[in-house]
């Protein structure tokens, strides 16, 4: 039985979105699809949280949004990382590394420290 | 987009959000279709996967961070809709608040302008007056002032006279304006700059060469010259003397006498030139020579400027003043009299708020007023509270419904608070408007002259913030209680069907709170009514005092012959012509002349000796003096007890005569017939008594009746009469203007200040009591009205709530009159409880009022009973309409309705 996709905490979702968008500007649907694909279907973004999160990140100034044409000719809202967003991403990555290293130590050190 | 941008571009953001979400769903849909699903299936699954669109939209909107603003906007719009839908409730609440706040703000503005406001000069707290403990002599001679100033070089001093009426010739006709004589450093001491031209300096009060110069006020510059530059250097004719205008004082400066406007200032050296003869006490000096250089004439008030503390300054001044007193009493050997003079001390009184006679007479009255107005506000707030509570209960089902579909408790509370604060703000704004109109109206009532006293009363931010603070606080407080109560989760019981008959949420708390509030309102309005009736009765008692003169039939035309520049030799002819002109008018019985007047009092007193009278050792046998024309007593309707009135026999050639009043007769000629007896200032044979008249309230309605001697003015040619008395045969309404015209025809150079009845003059001596009586009556009425409103609202609401119960009763056979009685009984109970409570409160509070009352005690049982009766009757009336409505309830519709 395929493991149920894990529920994501709000902070983690922000991190994933920022990371996904750091490579290239994407619209909301593509972000969700990319996360799903890159995590090999281990993670599924609950659709109810995606857009609120995107808007929140946009209001905080970490993402900048622009309406643009997709490859199919439709109009969609593309999000890209701002400079402040890039800094925030680095902070969150550093936090994440600390968190997982710490948890790994407690759980017995059998896991590899996660690759950053 | 910035936060502010997001607040204002809500629509655009909403559209974009919509577009974005639709794009997402449609992309998924396309994906599903391309993997083989049918269009309908693709759509269904895409939507299902996406989840609820609306909640997501809500969350996205929440994430914008502008949610609370749009919520508040929504709340306010909703609140306004609710207020519009319940016009009666809104009107009642707004009216109560407007009245309560408006009255408070108006009274406070007057109190501030008169009692609290500081002078608009530099560092007003440094200003002080130099006064003496023997209050009658707080005036100094010019040499004495110079000596004091020299003794204390660290401080600055200046002198001034009180504002006096002066006659200005403007375009050929005479007008009366206030002017003041001041020292050259007056303006620089106060720190008042010039608006144009220059102000006085030390050269202007050089006694050796008096400068005929003047400074005018900005208000006078505006009204008489339109602020034209040409006014500087032009001449003004003041009291028949030409003076040159050298400058204009800064805008807004009217002198330091609060409540009086000074239009012209002249140097003290112009005293003889301007014929200034008022307010002076003379000691071994010649009043006809210039006063400035005489140390025996004390006529100037001294003002100084020095920073606090002024202890050392006081000591220095004290020492110098003592020297002056010693010099003055050098030839008095009587030890007790010497001691009396030496007891005199210097006082340095604060002058940062200026000086004011108006203030002294009105301060207690205004304080009482402030108390009453605060009570009215209390009643108004109680009204608002009750109305809010009633409204809250009426909406219990609405709120229960909203709770059940998921509204957060905090959101509901916030909405209710928004409603009550909106209501409070509307009421507050209305109150503010009322006070803008009200304060000047109040001021006009307060003023003793025919025009309003010129007080500075700008719209004060203190008042505004206090007013709004009180309203918002009331709204919050009394909106919070129902808000908390209604948003309890247990409220959902109200939705149940059974709620129709039994009122959910109305256990213990609510009806009791409303009843207590209403009873308090009634108690407070009882206090207002008792206070008002005490003051109204006081004023009535005062006005019914027999002043000894025919008050309504006698008119007094007031003028000043000295100011008009009349020579003594022309006076007898003038008097005769004035009397003749008046007696020729239709409707006039007789006319005569008088110096001072029958109620306004006079400070002129002298010591006399009388035939066969031995004064006790320690006594100063003084009498007051009045100078009158022929037939004075008959014209004024005074009772002649013995002897006769004055007539043409009593002229300069005849023997010196006098008519005395009963008080003087009793004192100096006890047990004898005074007619034919003699008295005098140095010799008992100087003056013969030819008549005795009944006492008159010479020193005002409340003053003591003095011992008074009347002299015929024809025998005292140096007295400048100020009044023409005219006795009317019938109606007096057309006479004032007729008299004015007649005088102007006879003597155009004589300005007539006004023509009033003796009654009006008498009222002016008790102007404070008149003011208090009018205003307390008004506020008492207001308070009762507002409380009645509140009572009506509560009872009406209670009836509305109990419609079902009433319907049941009627259906079961109760008579309409029993239903009516049920309601009235409830009303009466509240009214009686409130009245008793109020009466109990009135007893201790009354003690504070006893000094302000006349002719009755603050515990007057008749007053208390009458007030209680009034309050209860008003209460019964308030309940009448709801009672009648209750009896008319249609049982079937009441039971069927929700």
C-alpha cells in the first residue's frame, strides 16, 4: 500500500514553495505538480493550503507575482523569488538542517544527515 | 502591492484571485481529460480534488492582512443599516446623548472662558496684582506706585484703571465705549505686541507734558475703520477731548478684565483731559487738580510681573507699604484707628487669569450648573445603556442563529461593539453641534449688559476629546454587556421553539439591570427637579421683595452728563429741558432726575452729626447720599411717611433741605418726628429735614438697606446726574424709544446708554440668581424629559417582550383594563422607588446649596413633595401609552407571531 502522503506543517510548506520557485518562476498549479513530482509522490500539497500560502508569501515580500502567458497561451499568475525571499530561503534551509540533524542524533544517528 | 495598496484595491485582488483559482481547476481538468476522462467527469474530479473554492478564497483573503479593515467597514455599514431600520430607538439614543453632551460642553465652555482660561499674554503665570487685605483700598496713588516699583527693581510694575464707559463722538453721534487709563509700560509688561502703529512707552506718561494719545483694540479698529492703515494718526474724540490714535493692540487682546471689552487705552496722565473721576478714594487732596502727581488720591490698581517664588518680593513691598501707611496716619492720634490702619497687609494675588467681577458673582452659580449638567449626562447615559440592553435582548435569536452557523464569538462581540460605538459617536457629534450653538446662547444669559460679554471661548480640544471619550466609553461599556451575554454558546437554546413564550437568556440578570437603571434615572431627575424648584423659588422670592419703588411703571434713561462734557453751569437748564421733553410725551405721568438710582446703590457715604444725637464711642455715624430732582418720590412711587416731596421751592437760593429714609430716621431721630429737625456734616444746623420716605432696597435686592439722605439736585449744582426717571401712565412698551428720541432732540451730544424699567435694574442685581433659576429649570425639565423617555422605552420594550404573555392573559379572559393596570403598576413602582431614592439623596446634598438659596431651606418639605409628585406623574404618563397598547393586543395574532 502506497504510504499516505504526509501532511505538511505550514512552515514546511513555505520552505518547499520557496525552494521550488528558486529555480524558475512558476504558477500555482505547476508548483504543486513540481513538488509532487520531485518528491516522488511522497509529498502531496493539500490544495486548500497552497494558495493561501502563496498569497501569504507574496504579502510578506518573499515572492513576487506577475501575470504571464503559459505555454498553452492561457494567462496565469507566475511567482518568482525575490532577493528577500532568497535570503529567507537560506535561513529556512539552515533551520531545517539544524532541526533534522538534531532529530537524527536523538533517534540514534542511523540516518544520513539530510543533503542540503 | 503594498499593504495600503491592498486595502484599496480589494476588487482587483478579488478578481485576480478568482482567475487564479479557476486557472488551476481548469488546468487539472484539461489534464484529466487528456488522460481519458470524460469532460463532465474531469470537471467533477478536478473540483473535488481542489476542495471548497470559497473557503480557500476566504483563507487567501485572510492572508492579505487587510481583513480586519474590511471587517470593520462591514460592521459599520451593518450598524448604520440597523440604526436606520430602528429609527425610534436611534432617535431616542441620539437625542439623549446629544442633550447630555451638548449641555455639558456648553456649560464647560462658559466656565472655561470665564473661570479657567489664562490670559493670552506672554507667561501669564508671572502676573500678579498688588492688593491690600483691607479690600476697599486695593488702589494706590501714582506716587505710591512709583515708590513701590522703585523699592523692588527686580520685578516690573504697571498701573491701570478699571474699564470705564467713555463717550466717543463717531460721525457726529455719541456712542459709549469702554476705555482704560494705563501707565506707559502697560503693554510691554503684559507682552502684548502691536497689530499696527506703536504702543505706549515711557514717554507717553510724562506727567509734565501729558500726551493726548490713544491705543485702540483690534476689534474697534475692525468695526470702525475696517482695519485701514489711515486710522493710525487720525484723531478720536473721547469725552470731548481729541486724542491721536498711535497704534492698535494685537488681535484678540481686550484688556485683562475678563468679560469686559476695552476699546481704547490712554495714558494715566490723560486723567484730567478725559475727565476721569471714578473709583477714587481721597484723603486731603484736591480732586479738581490732576491726580497723577497727588499722593492723596488712590485711584490706580497695580499689576506686576515676576517669576515665582515671590516671597522676597512680598517682604520688600510690605516694608515699603508700611512706611507709606505710617506717613499717612502721622496726624491720627486715636490708638484704635491707628491700629485699624496698621493691620492692613499687602497681598500678591495671581493675575494669570485676569481680573473679573463677573467671575466672582457667577462662580458659585456656574459650579452648581456644572453639577446639574453632569447629572443630566448621567441620565442620558443611563438611557443609552437601557436602550442598548433592550435592543440586545431583542436580537437574541438573531445571534443564536449566527453562532450556530459558525460565527466566532469575538467577531459577534466586535460587531455589537461597533454598533454601540457608532451610535455613541453619532450622539456625540450631535451633542457637539448643540454645544456650538449652546455656549454663546448661555453666555448671553450670563451677561448682565444687553450685549453678550466678550469671552474667549474657542472650540476646545479638551471638550471634544472629553466628550468623545465619554460617548465612546458609554457605547463600549453598555454595548459590551449585551454582547457578552448574547454570544454565550448556551444562546443556541433560544432557537428552540419553546423560546417563544419563555425568554431565553432573560434569567436573573437582564430585567433587573434595566429596572435598576431606570430607577436610577428617575432618582437623578428627581434631584434635578428638586434643585430646579429650589432655585426658581429663590429667584421668585428675591423678585417679590418689595423694593419700595414702583418697579414696572417707572422707566430709567441712563446717561453720563460728565462724559458728554457738560459744564456745571449748563446742568440746571439741561435737567429742566430733559424733564420737560419727557413729560410732554404721550403716556407719561411725570419725570424727574436722579444721580445714582434706587437699586443700583452708591458708594458715596459721609459721616454726619444730627440734632440731639449722641453717637456711641466707637461708631462712625455715616449715611449714604443721593441727589434727586423735584417730585422724585411721587414719580418713583415711593411712600412718603412724613413731610413732603421736593419741589421747585428747593433751589439754590433756599435753605438747604433733605428728605431722609426711615432707617436714617430711626437711627438718628429715634422716637421723634424728624421733620423740621436738623443735621449736617460739621454742624447740626446745616440741613433741615423736610420729609421722611419709606425704605428702598438701595443697595440691590440682597443688600442691606442703608441710612439714606436725599438732597435736591438743584441745591447741589456740582452733581452730574446720570438718570432720567419717567413714570408711565399705562403701557411702557413704546416709551423707551420715544424717550431716547426725545433726549436726542433736546441734546444730541448726550449719549443714552439704555432705557430700562426699574424692574429690569432690580433683576440685574440678582443676575446670578436669575441665571441659575433659568438654567436649573431648563436642565431640570431636560432631565425629567430624558428620564421619561427612558422610562417609556423600557416599559414599551417590556410590553413588547411580553406580548405572548399578554395575549395568553387576554385569551383566558382578562379584561383590557386589568392589563393596563398591570403595566401602569409596574411603571409606578419604578417611578416611586426612584423618587424616594432621589429624595433621600437630596437631603444631604441640599446642605451645599443653602448659601445660594433665599427665603427657603434646602429641605423644604413642600418642594420635596411637589417634586416627587411631578416625577411620579410623569412616570405614570410614560407608562400610559405602552399600557394602552398592551390592552389592545390582539390575542390571536400575539400567540401566533414569533
